[in-house]
C-alpha cells in the first residue's frame, strides 16, 4: 500500500444560535453566539491537482453564508454535531473524508459520513508528577508540574447529543479527581506518562460509558498522545519560520509553519511511553535546520515547494531515520495544511 496524502482547510465564522435539544435549564437554550471554526479533510488521489488554495476557496463558498447569521434559520437545531453533518453534506466532494465544527476551544464535533460522527470535550487541570523509570539524570525523573489538557471523544453515530452532555459530566468528575494532585499518588498512575494517563482515563470511562472512542492527553502545547483502547500514538510539534513562494516566478513571502510528527509503536512496558518526546525532536533536528529561517524554494531535491511537495520531501528525509514514524503534518495556520500518512507495512 502507498502512503496517503491529505489536505486540511479551516475557516472561522461568527453566528448566533439557540438550542432546544439540551436540558431545560441549560444556558445554550437561550439565544447566544460563537466564533465557530469549520473545517474539512480531503484525501488526495494520484495525479490530483487539488491545492490548499482550492480547498480554502470551496470552504469559503460553503461557510460564508453562515457568517453573521442566525443559524436556526438554516438548521432546526444548529448544534456542533448537526452543523458538522451539514458541512459534510454541503461540501460534498467525492474525496471528502471528514468535516468538523467547534463552537469553542473546549468542545466540538466531527463527521466522517452519515453514520460516523463524533463529539469531543476538552478540559485542563494542574498537577505534578515524576517518571520513576527514566534513566538517571533525565529531567522528567524530577518532581515537576504541568497544565495538562485532556480531550475526550465519543461516538455519536445516531445523531444523539446525550453523549456530549455525558462528556461534560465526565470531564467535571475527572477534573476534581486530577486537579492539584500529585499524579504518582493516584492508584494506577504510579508511572504517570502521557500515554499511561490517557489509557487510565480511557479505562475509567469505558467501564461505565461504552461510547468513549479515544482520549488525548497533552502535557504541553507542542506534544501529546492518544489512546483508543488498542493503539497509542504520540506527536511532537515544532514551529518553522520559513520563506517561500508557491509560484516559481512569484513574490517571496513566508509562513510561521507548524510541523507535526506522529509516532506509533508498542508501549515500552518499563518506561511507560512509546518514545521520549525529546528523542523525536532530536531526530527531526537535521530537517528542522534545513527549513527553519530558510527559503524553502532553495531546498535541495525539491523543485516545486507546494505544501504537499514539502510534506512529501519531509517524509523522504524522515522515514529512514525514524522507523516508528506514522505521519507528518505541515500547517500554514491552524487547520490549514497537509498530512502524509505513512504505510506502516512498507
């Protein structure tokens, strides 16, 4: 199987709504407004000429009519879930994989087809921990603290909004259990790596709520992990301040790109992680130095530095150096970029 390429587009819009599908005393039943984020993910077929600019234009055509509107005039109950499904149906191209809507930084929904939808809820907590099994001298062996972020994902394939309400209750309960605690003192978290925190949260919810599909945990704003009941995945982000022109004869401009490396491998039973985030950063360093504060049009062996070509070029450099690598993302801005998903059976 070949590696797969995806393009992502996202756009903000401001709109008012009133929800009548929540408990009677819920504040969202009142008329209120949000700055929403709506986005799509499309798979690139071989030989496709589809560009990120094309997706941005198509997405604007779909989302602009919703900007500064009263959403109830378009959809009877314009929840994030219903809006994500509406976006999927309206955008409607054959290579569309998913759509998403978020009404705040702490909740949203995604749609991967009529019977494959999800809602998510994010919460944060402050806690301390140390990793008892790391090599002597590793900084994470010292007691230290983080503002952790956790995202809970739930299936909503039947279009039900009850799961989101349950996620709100679960996140509140987990917050009370984890906030301002030393995680090492909690039963089951004696070695509280991000991976083991994610699986601990997943198992705790799964015992009573079968709808949970995935848990993500971030210790920082540039590294995180996920667990879906079977597989672990970690990622590490880095900023790239680069000059570029997507047109060979065009003006040189630039982006503050975000790069993201995904790693999937079996969990190390002793260390409790897939890989040290610092090791991922170190492996990426030679590529980082070629791209950061550089003119990407001058990269060796890259004749046409579109965002798709860039992420493929990164793959050529990184796949031999990091066998555990499962994906590479490169984003011009939040929600706008390309991803290369690597065939692990290569």
